[in-house]
C-alpha cells in the first residue's frame, strides 16, 4: 500500500504578518499593538500644527499633550489659546512639558494655562536628586484626544518648525519633520503611555511597578487582511530599556529589500551599526538620511565619525541640504513604518523617555517611501568620508 503524503499549503504572508508583527513588537519592545487604525502621514510644521489644533478643538472629554519643547512664541500661543478654549468648554486638559526643552518658556505662560483650568506638570526640574535633574529627559511628543485620536512624531511646539527663528523673528525655511495622526485603538495605548508619564512627572510612579506585563497585546490574532486599517504598536522608550534599538535590530534581521532611516542626531551603537551593515552586505538597500546643518554643531562630528564603517559595508548616506532635518523615521520593505521621537544615539535609545509608533501598512509604507525619496532629491549623497569633510561648514540651524 502506497503511503499518501499530504503537503500543507503555506498560509499567505499577508494573512500571517499582522499577528506576527504585533506579537513580535510585544515580545521585543513591550509594545502595545492594535489593528483597525487609520493613519495619516504628515510632513512639516504647517500641516502638523493645523492637525494638532483641530484635534484639540474637536475634543469632547479629554486632551493629553506632552512636549519636550513648548515655547511661548507664536506657535506656543496658538496652542495655549486652543487648550484654554477646550478647558473652558469642560474638557479635561493636561499638559506635560520637559523642563530642559522648555526652559526658556516664561512662568507667566504656565500660570495662564493653569489659571484657565489646564493642569500642567513640568518634568524633571533641577534639584538635589539623582542626576541633579539633568537626566533623563522627557523627549516625547504626544497628543491624545478622547482616547480616540492621537498624534506623535519629532516635532516641537516652537516657531522653528513654522519658519520663524530667533528673537528678531527672522523668516527662514522651517525645520524638516514628520508626524503621524492616528485614529483608532492605538490612541488608547498612547493615552496609557501619557498616564504613566503623568505619574512620573509628579513622582507618583513606584519603581517596582515600572513595567509589569499585565496583558498580551490586543488584537494580535487579527491580520490586516481580515480587518480594516493598520496595525500600530506604541513603543515607550524608557531609561536603559533599549526598546527602539531592539525593534530596529529585529527589523534589520527580517528586512528583505529596504531599510531607509531618517535621524536628526545619528550616533548609533556598535550593535546598531552592525545590524545595518549586516543587512547591507546581505543585499538590502540601506540608506540613512541625516542633517548637514545642526542646532548642535558638535553632533555633526559624532555623526560623521560612523560614516567610514557604514560606507565601507554598503550603507548609503545622505545629508539634507536645507535647514535642520529633525525627523525620526524609518521605513522597512515598504511595509513597516516608524515615526516618533527617538534618534539613534545613546540619549535617545538608552537614557531619555521616548515614544514611537511602529506601523504595519503597505499603503502607508508606500507613502513613507515616496516621502523619503522626495527628501533625497533635496540631499547630497556622501560617497566617502573625505567627501563629507570637504563639504562646506554650513551655518548652524540653532534656535
């Protein structure tokens, strides 16, 4: 009797990648993940600020705003008006601002918000505590309304993102940045992240309870082909957790075609460099976009110090020709998109509090790839270390 062998037909990748993606983010980066989200990719301050103001104006119950940089210039005043109006109509409005990023903001600005019913907390003021209040910083950029819609990205609430700079309010090109507007269950995850930082800002968090795996990631058994919308994971960067770095490494391992990264302050660890170089040597198209002008010029030296190893191993490097390129994004295989506050340097990856949205969506992936290629058209490819060194020392993009 002849034995009959049954060969199982493999499940299509499109029907399995959703749950694998969500479970992977949960395991590697403790990221809450959800499907059924609508995601809009937004470019630069004018569009991002308009969207954020609209979110605040349409809020009915709650507004949660978290900013590293919240300056009382024309942009900050615009947000102040919107927040006060929300509080006046009965919305519960809370704001977290980092002390270092917002150190030039006047006390009268915070008093005005508080007097109008906005609850404000300043994160990590200097004091006689560990690190004397200098580190870690709250570098996150978060807006959540009614736990239904949220925004995150690299943008700060200041005029340099709208095209003005300095006390003389000189008109100049705005800083280049990216954000995402998300509608759906991911807003609940971002609201939960805000609540945790709200407690930290008031020293309410108990150290032993910093990270308990209280539940598995939601909707990890739902594939994109079976549900409308994108799968979104919210990664919370916390001191010494290295979550975004691990997410980059796992994506570098799984990438088959492309790894395209934009990072404003790029000084990756040896492990991150090895992951990118390994992918490039394996035939993956690896590209890194960084500024040529910096608000902190010494960062240019650190960034260029890693060029040799990256270029030698096939990683392509581009320097943005315009004023400061401040985006923190990556797109992998035109399918995975990361947008958030984390730069690939020790402060961003290992020390500060950060937040990134990692999204699986082929539609959004195509948009992110098109945006990245558009940026490369306004950039110069660096062919060698000497090429970078011969580029003119461009003026600073300082505030």
